[in-house]
C-alpha cells in the first residue's frame, strides 16, 4: 500500500469536506440567523475559509508552476481579511455582553490594511514571492512584509480568544457558559484553516514527507470539528426559537449536508480505487458509489431519528415526543376531505347509489364539504329543514328527503349534531340487509369521529392562538437573557407578567436546581453586583438578593408565628428557606391549605416588588454616576 498517496488522497477528500462544511454553515446562518450580528461576522470568517480551501482544491495536481503561483497569490484574498474578520467577530461577541468599546476608526483601518495586504500579495513580492513545491505541497516564500502581517494575525487571534473567554465569564446561565466554551475551543479553527504555516520555515528536509501529510490530515479534521463547534455556539446567539429546535435543526442539517457530502466523496474515492484495481471502465463504479452513499446517508439519518432525539432531548423528552406525536396526528383540511371522500365513496358503492354528500354543521348552518356523483348545490343542502328533521319521514334510521337518504352525524355522546350524510336514494329498498347495515353503520361512525376530531382541533387552535404572541415574546426575552442580563433593559422589568413566576421558581430551587441556575433573574444588575461579592458566582448572587429581599419583608420586633404582620415572611421563610411541607406550614400558621396558597401568592408578589425596587434604585444610582 502506498501510504503517501493514501494520505494525500485522504487529505484532498477532507479538504473538500471542510470547505463544504464551511459553505454549508454559511448557508445555514444566512437562512436562520442572518439577523444576528455574531452570525453575520462569523459568516465572513467562513467565507475566508471557503475561499482558501477552494484555491487549494483548484491547485490539486496542477503541473503549471505559473498557475500554481497565481492561485497561491489569489489565496491571500482570504488570508489577508481573516484578522480583520476576527476583530469583527470578537466585536460582535463583546456587543452581546455589552462590552463593545471598540473604536470605529480601528475597524475601518483594519479593513483598509487587509485590502492593502491582499493587493500587495497578489501584485508584488513584498508579502510573498516565488512559489515552490515540496513533498507534494505548494507554497510561497515569505517577503519582507509577511512577518509583520503574521504578528498582526497572531495578535488579532489571541486578543479575540481572550475577549471570548472574558465574555464567557460574563454569561449568567449554565447553558450560555457551555456554548461560549464551545466557541472558545473552536475559536482558532478559521486561523488553522487559512494561515500559510509553510511560509514561515518550509518543511524540514530531515523529516519524512509522509509526516507532513499526516499533520495536514489531522489539521483538517481538527478544523472541521472546531468549525462545527463554533457554528453550534453561534447558532444560539440572537435566535428567537427554542433551544431544542435550534439544536435539532442544526444537527440534522449537518448530517444531511456536510456529512452526506463527505461520505459521498469517500465513496467516490473508494470507487475510483476499486475501478483501477479491477480494470473497470472509468466512473463505472464510482458514480454508483456516490449515489448509493447519498441515499444511504439520508436513510440512515431518518432511521436514526429516535437515537438523535434521545441524545438531543435529554430534558423534557416525553413532552417533545408528545408534541411530535400530536403534530403527526393532526388532521389538516386536506386530510379530512380525503378521508371523508373515501368514506362517502364507500357508502355510495355499498348501497349502489350514484350520488351523495357530507355536510358539516358550522354556526348553525350546513356547509357542503364533500360530494360525489352530480353536484348538489350548497343552497340545496343549506335548505335542509334541521328543525323538522326529528319529525320527518324516516325508515331504518334514515331520514327520507328529496330523493335522499339522510343520516345525521352526532358526536360520541350522541348529543350534538355535527353534520349530515346524504345518499341519493338507490334502487335497492330499505331496510338494508343485516351485513350491509353493519358495514353502513361502521362507515357512518368513522365519518362522525372525523368531524368531531376536526371540531376539537378547531377549539384547541382557537384556545392556542391568543397565547402564540406571548410565547413568541417569551422566546424573544430568552434570547435577550441567554448571554447577558444587561440586554434585559430593552423591556420594562416592572411590566413583566412573568416576574413573580421567576421569583417563585428561584425560591422553589433556592438551595440548587435548574429553576435557580437558569433563572432569568440572573440577568438583573442587582444580582450581578451581588455576584461580584460572592466569588463571582451569579447563583450565589441571586441567592443573596433573595435573602436580602426577604429580610426587607421581615417586620421589626420579635417573631410571632400567627401574628398577621409576620404571616407573609413566615410563609416564605418556612416553606422555601427551611423546606417544610405545605401542610406543616399551614398547620403551624393556623391556615387552611387553600388560604395558605392565596397568602403565598401575595407573599411572592410582595417579595417581587422589593426586588424591583432594589433593581430600580441600583439603575438610578448607576445612571447618576454614584
């Protein structure tokens, strides 16, 4: 086995895979996160990676030295702008945590400097010169301006990494810190992918060439993984959709896109190797391998969906599964129409009738939904005398009306009329034979169930519609609060209807738990100030604020269990701080359980007002420069 050729081929495949991954992530961020400043700046970095890897791909096994050198020079369009886009990306991250003090002139100057370096690299020998090929790898020699540029590149990279780590420390939720950690780990990925390291000292002659390609291979793997980590973290910043939706959408996109492309490339390479070994015609097996790889990857992703859901939805998985099952079980108007059409056709065929209809009762009026055979008009159906139907001529449970057999369709309780099923009177007389009558009843029952389910869905949708706007607002606030609480100033704290619930959640998990560690109250400035006095821990800071607010709620003088002025304090202190059971607290305070819950709600609202006052006073003091 020729190991150098194998490593070179594998490196080519991975290079294409990394470029495809960067391009795919650009598309994802454009369609789903283009309103995010962080995502837009990260897309700029990805564009540099795509351009550099594209020129590497175009060079390939190029035998023309002039073409190779031209491509290496043009590659500097991506290399030169990478430090500037790192600064832009870092500036966007600082903006997320309200630390953007980056001078505007420095931003413009960095773009101008990058443009000058790119122009000099393409047209002169001041940055790079004289292309050379060593151990199969093409690179240029450094010019006099290369080392100053490399220094600026390194400064931009490490300053950005330092600022990212600082931004991580300012995150106040566990999830935000974890994602900022991913971002920090992958921060150097674009630099690893674009910087021309061989310009610094070339490749030492004493070292084997196979080591060079092994390092390049490992480097491409690292770049691909770190780019995916960065994109995963960036996808959450500024997004207004729930975290579980973002996570599921991104993972499936990566599997169906870049991963499928990489598998297809590997299949193509293996196919070409087998073709050569077996003496088959060119592309006879490789193209078939590509098609099979694409199909199998898509099928594998679909079959692996339960495992993906299990991995992605570790919390609240049962609720997600129920929501998915509900989504799949809902009947759309088209679904219902098709189902009722099939039932009506089966009924007409059963009794040998040439026409029929199904009409739903909406707001007291019959609305023609389905018909077969000739078109009975909506006015004819609307004219059916519903009020007289109970006394109309009937036979075998069917109402006889205008040459039609009419069957009323009721709900499961057989109380509410849902609609009518009408069949044009056939030649066969009533009553129907027992076997046909049994099948006729089963089909009618299916139509009744379908109409009732649709009505229940309409009621459910009508109930959900008013709260959709509120859910969207909650998601918007979640995006604001995810990385830094200063963003919470964009909405009035005192106007938030969720604030008492947040206080209740924090008290319920006062000694630890997700409702404390991921509570939106962590974003308050008063909590941030308290965190600075408690080892920088926002959790301890929130606990300290709750304790201080509770002390302000405490009346002066000696504590008494049953005194009215002590009631609110006693409820909160005994239930949440001591962790006593509701029944025990109610008994000790001489309250019924129903009265206890009313008093607890009042106590939490009082505590909420105290926290609001603390936050308001702190902001006023800050604005006054105290």
